[in-house]
């Protein structure tokens, strides 16, 4: 068995104390220093990560605001384009209506002119027929003054007949 004498006990305590100080100087201080450095690095890394996280949140908020602004601008552009297209459509429709009205007015004017021309031709032909019929009836040629008088009287009769029928448009040709 092991005997424990006071001298051995003191030597062992002295060896342990010396060993403690040697290990402390050689091992504990560098390990503690290393652990403190490692702790500092971890804390710095955590602080940096927190800082970058805050920056990323700010960037995200900035990008979201830009997206909202872009969406608002896009909506405004779409609204403006719709309004412009509606105005353009209204303008085109108005121009079409105005053009159609001009064409209708022009056609009516042309119809009136052609009707007046046809009426003048009809009057001249009617007068010639009346003069021819009258000269056959009388078996003689009428002079220019007689021709005019007969034509005027016939036209006056035709006009009275037309007025009494309410302007049915048939005139002497329908009789």
C-alpha cells in the first residue's frame, strides 16, 4: 500500500502547485486568450450580421416603396392611355359624324340642283309639246309671242293643279 508521510504529502502539494503555475502559464493563459478572442470574433460576427440584417430590411423597404411607386406610375399611365384613347375615339366618331353630315348635305344639295335641272328640262319639253300640240290644232305656226304666252299659261295651269293636289309630284305628265 501507499504510505502517506507528511514529507511526501508536502512534496506532492508543492509539485501540484508548481505544475499548476507552469500549466497556467503555458496552457491556461493561451487557451483563455484564444477563447476570449474567439468569443470576441463571434460577438463581432453577430453584430455584423445584425447590422447587415438591418441594412437588408432597409433595402427591402426601399425596394417595396419603389415597387409601389412604379405600380402607381403604371396605373397612372394606363389611366392616361385609356383617357387618351377614349378622347381619340370620341374625336374620330365626331369627325365621322361631321363627314357623314357634310356628305348628306352635299347629296341633298346635288339632288336639289338635279331636281331643278330636271324641272327646267321638263318645263321646256312641256312647253315645246304644248306649242306643237297647239300648232297642230290650229294647223298653223304660232309666232314667238304666242308661243311664250301659251307656255306661260300652261305652266300656270300645271302649277295650280300641282298646288291643289298638295304637290304630289306627278304634274302634267301624270294627267
